C-alpha cells in the first residue's frame, strides 16, 4: 500500500504539552505544523502528572491566547512549607522574590492546549501507531505512521521536533555516536496517591523525616495528591489504605500536632526517579524538546515548566531560521535551552538530596541534610535561592505578549 504523503513546515512527534504548545506558538508566527501521538486524547487526559506551574508558564498560556482557565480554576501558591524534625518552616515566595506558582494539574494544561489547537484548526493526530522518524540528516525529514484508521501515512517537513517524552522514538533515533547522555539514577522512587479528602494544609508541604520524604500536595477542595518516598521496586498493590495512611501520618507527625485529613485512596502508582540530559538537542533536521531531551525528578516540579520553556525558545529559533532561510540558526536552540535545563537539573537534584533518606546513609549524612535545611530556612539568601528556583528563576522578568 503506497502511503499518503502530506507536507508541513514543522513535523512534531508527541502531543503532550511540549508538542501542542510548540504547534500553537508556531501557528501564531504563521508557521504550519502537524502533530502526531500514539496515545488517544482520552489516554493523555487520564494520566496523572505533576501540578505546579511557574508564573512564567501561566503567562505563556494566558498571554499567547491558549486559555485563561488557569486563572479561574488554578490556585496561586505564594509559598511552600519545608517540614523537618516535626516542624514546618514557610518559604514565602512573594516576600522573597515577588512571585507565586500556580497549582494547576498538567492534565488541565493538556486539555487547554488540545482545545486551543482544535479551536484554531491545528493539525493534531492522536492514536497513530508504528511511528518512525526518517531522513533526519536531510532537509526533508519525515514521520511515518499509521493513522487511527490504520492507513499508512507520511508527513514530510523542513524541521522535525521530537517532543515524545522520555521513552519516545525520537531520542533513540539519534545514533549513539552523535549524542551524549548525562544520567543519574536515584536509589528510591515516589509512591503517589490521589485521595478523597479536604486539604490538610494551605500550601504544599515538603517533608524530611527519619522514615523518608513525603509531599502533601493538592488538587481540589475534595481531592488531594500525596507522595511518599519508597523503594523503586515497591508494588503499589501490596499497600492497604490503612498502611498508606499510617506511613504518611508517621512521616509528617510532629510536636505541633500536624496530621493529615484522611479519606479513600482512589489512585496509586510508583514513580521512578532519574535525571537525564541528552546533548546536543539537535541531530540534523531534528530538535528534541521536553522529556525527550531531558528528565528531572519530580521534587522541584520542573518537568512541565522546562518543557514549556524549551518550546518557547524553539518557536523563536525556528521562526528565525525560516524567515532568514538559514538552517544554521537551528544551532542556537540547544545552548539557549540547556542553560535553563542544567539549572533545573541542579535545583531538582539539590531538593531531592536534601529531603530524601538515602538507603545506607550514616548519621553524619542525616545531620548534614538537616544542616542543609537549616541553611535554607535560617538564611534569607538560602530561602531566596529556593524561592527563585521554584518559581522559575530569571524567566519571570519576561513577558510573552507579542514576542512568542
Ligand atoms: C503534584 O501536585 O503532583 C506535585 C507538586 C509538587 C511537586 C511534585 C508533584 O514537586
């Protein structure tokens, strides 16, 4: 069967937030794109991911006309609690750096982007199979796939973007000799639960305890998201609801009497932890964005924000390369994106190592961790570093209207 061939300027693999936001930003510059994803819209919508947006990410969504639903349904959080030795310490982002973050789940970001692309007539194909990327070192790379009806398709483009996540086909299509993977594996994971209960605290609570890390996050007035550090091989099915609550309560307990409001556990999963960066972020006519290029552990809530900041740079660089007909400008993308990526890698690693119990750690290690936490909460400079990094660092000085 010969395949139906279509042409577009930018072919995008992956219809998560990175791929859809890129397609949206390119459309604003008059650049057409086609996005394909092997998942259906429903599959992506029902995947639970992290929930914190930097102010810059919120501005990118609202000021470029994706949607302002985040301003109505999202909640601004002006700080977090760092909890250790049974006491909570508030890090006041507004006071320290004049910024807040927004609690707005990634699934909602995805829904807003998918709706916006549909509203604006974007070409997004969900539920495709057998995706392959070809001819990456030519000026006419292609995406081959079967569409949702099973027909063989071929999209030819000028520039191909791999936004297909950590396990996608794009990064693995780069020959090993043409890239370096920088990699760090952590000896623990997160046990994540969704629970039906009222919020236990006004803001997110990041907890260091002798039993390991716990994070008390939120979703709505009646649904909460919580995590506790576990073994990477932990079987989520082996935990009764009682055991989950006993473990969470034990980790947050303290002299101040703080306790979690309990309720039924409606979803559970184990999230693996790693840090990874693929360099360069370009191979021939293909550019990598978001998790396809780099992964961070969830402790700093940076994954989605990094993906959005990648494609903001990427849309500018592609715009420049197309308008000047100079493909050499594509080389600007990686180095510009990587500055922010490595800062976020450091921040995520730093938060992770300060808060988690490392198997086999000594009393010295634990006392040193507490010293690190003290260096944050007892020092304005220490707190400000956390606040600046958590809320998005330098990016909050930018506005996006008219520039993206
Ligand atoms: C979440 O709400 O899912 C969440 C929040 C903050 C994190 C990680 C996950 O650092």
